[in-house]
C-alpha cells in the first residue's frame, strides 16, 4: 500500500491532534473528506463509476457476461473481482509492486459483496445449472491518497447501482432450451443495492480512532479495523489490518462508530446517486479523464 515517511515531530503533531478531536485538515475523528461520485463514465461496460475521496481516485467498471453457475450454487449468478493498482497511482506499484495489494483488495471485496443477503444473486440466474449472469467487477486505482478500501467499496456500490443487464428469455425449441437476448437497450434489469454493504475503515491512532485516514494518518496507525456496514447499520464482516494489536474495548468502540458512520455514508451515497439519475441523459459528464 502507498506510504509516506514522516519525522517523529510530524507523527507527534498528528497523534496529539487526534487526541483532541482535531485532525491536520480540520476534520473531527468521525468526519469523511469530501467525496465526488459519478456513474456511467465508461461507455463499453454494463455499469461504471468513479469516486474521488480526497486524493484517492478510483474507477470501477462492471461487465455482465453469460456463464455457467457454480456447482455449489446452481441457481445463482456470481461476482468476480479484479483490482489493478496503476503505477501512476504511486511509484511503489511499478512492475509487480501492486499485485499483492490488488489480490488482498479483491479477496476482501469478494468476501464483503458476496455475503449472504447483500445482493440478490438468484436474480442473476437465467437457467438453473446451465446459464447465469457473471458480473466481472474491474477496479482501477488511479491515485492513492489513503483509505483505499472505503473509496473502492463506494465506487463498487455506485457501479452496481448503475449496472444494466439485458433481459433474457429462455425458449423451448424442439426439446432443447435456447437463450434469447433482448435487442432493446432499455429492456434491461437493475440490481437492488439497498442491502449492499460499504466498508468503513477505522484507524487506531494513540488512544482514539479515526475514519477516512489520510496517508499521513495511516503512517501513524499501527492497527485498523475494516467493517462492512449495511444501510441499516448491521455489520456483515470485519477484518483487522496492520501489525499492531487492538484491545476488546477499542474493538467494541470502533464497531459502534462504524455502525453510526456507515449509516450516514450510505444515506449520502444513495442521495447522490438518486440526484444524478434524476437528471437523466441531459446531465453533464466529467468522465475519468476529467
């Protein structure tokens, strides 16, 4: 993961500020940076979104393709995640430097978004045991400015909200089943993302914890807790990252903060997505090159 080198004086300044609920950029411990969300930014995808959170810039594209259901779940579709850590984001990703981080993020996303009840995977089934929709979710890290997991989860949820899947009919022809794809671009199905969780990362700095940590704050934190939180405040998964340890009391406090902040995060994201969609085709697009 992208990192910065800080002097001891800089670390002391950041840590002491967090203890007083005053961060370097003026935010409180439970405040997010201003986020920019835009959907439908890549034309040759089923759905796409770009999220800028501070200096973190994420682009997500979703491609729906027909495939065979998994043997253990013959009546469901599924999601496949791929994360590309662009060398433009940070020099540390040059060569194969970003592969390990990309694999870690992809595995975390698969665990979070494939959890039971988060997405109606049965709606992706076309013909049990034979055909289903497979959603290939490609994540591109354009710039790393801290708090990657939260920004990526917001971008994935926005992209899935924007995803349109062509309507399919299964026809019986001479004893065999054939799949017919609709030619009408407006004849499509939408995914319900209401129960889809977002990741809230809480970084322990000194005796307190902060959300949406910057690179400088991440350098001062030895342990973080990643929480997958639904719009109703329910926790669906949890992961601890970092070399440091967390005591039980801190974990419970971070879980409560994650629930509270996660609900606000979901509400703000859904409001933005609804407002953008209400503008229709007339809205001005910035795109990922803007």
